[in-house]
C-alpha cells in the first residue's frame, strides 16, 4: 500500500490546498463501512419491492446506499407510477423494510473496521457517524460494537436530515457536530452517493471497496483515493495520516 500512497501524494503535491490540510475529524459512513450489512439490506428491499409490485433488482439497492429509506421508496414509486407517495405512507413502508432486515437476523461487523476507527482515535481525530440509515436495530449496536468511538452527540442519521445522500446535508451536519471545517475533515465511504455527498460538502473523500461496486465507480463519483478493501485501508491509515498532506492537531 505504500506505493499507492506515495503515488497519490506525488501526483497531488502541486494541488493547491492539500499541503495545508489539518485533519481533525473523520466523518464515517455505517453500512458497508462499519458493518458488512448491505447484502442483507438489499434482500430486505427486494422483498418489499416484490410485495408492492415495484420492479427492482437486488443489485440496484447497492447503488442507492446512502439515500434515506423514504427517499428510496419514493424513487421506486416515481419510477413505476410517475409519482411518489406521502411521507406517512413512505415511513410506514420503510418500517416494514426495517422489520424484514431484522428478521434476517444477521448484522456483521466489517472485518478490520475496528483497527481503522482505533487508529483515528489514537491520533486524536474526532469520529462522527454519518449514515443515511434510520435502522434502529443496527444503530443501537454501534456503541456496543465500537466502544468509545462515537459519542452520542457525534452521530447523523436519517432522522436528522431532510435531504439524504448524495445531498451534502448529512456531511455538513457531521462537520458541524465535529466543530470543524470541510478542510479539516475526511469522509470515509463505500458507495458513490456517499462519495458525491462528501465532495459536495467540500471534504477530502476516501473510498473503500467493500461490496460489488467497483473502484472505478467511486473514482467517477469523485473519491480522492480508493482502497480495495477495509483491511488494506486499515493497514495504510497510520501512514496516510502521517503524510505531509494529512497533518492533524491533537484535541
């Protein structure tokens, strides 16, 4: 991984602004980053779509990762019927999807994600959870699975925003909760919509390939650097944080 980091910094050493980055906070997505959960979300979404007679493939829900649940439901209805549904009905249907996800009964911590978040903590970098999910069953696990990593006031979920990813609102809120500017934040994502949201918020965005979405799609979405696995990213992170482009201040 050293080659990739050195290649990145060499290519970008003339880029205005990079040399003055002062990283103080990491804004971190949840599904597909902290949890290997997307495969189960896609199954739950497909089951709901089938029951509602909404044409959909299981694979396409990987692409919608980062959107709010009600946003996905309205996307499906608009595509099928040319119009969305009211908020109350969308929320009711999302609760059904959440129940289907819970019935699968599998929420797996992403291998090596603990090393990633602990490396950030050891460097004094604040951690803010920024997720498009409102899934209580998984949100409630964060403190248990990642003890001491995310304070309760350092979380942005679907319940906190009007506009989900790719709108920048989730990451703008994350920056406010961190008390940092965009130049002081990195975004850690695994999906194009989240990458677009992080870039729209003005942050340096790290993409990680943890599912079927290829690295090329993340680069197209605007990721500044892409790692091929969480293990690769966790291995590289301490070195990455020490490069001249990622100076930080202890809090």
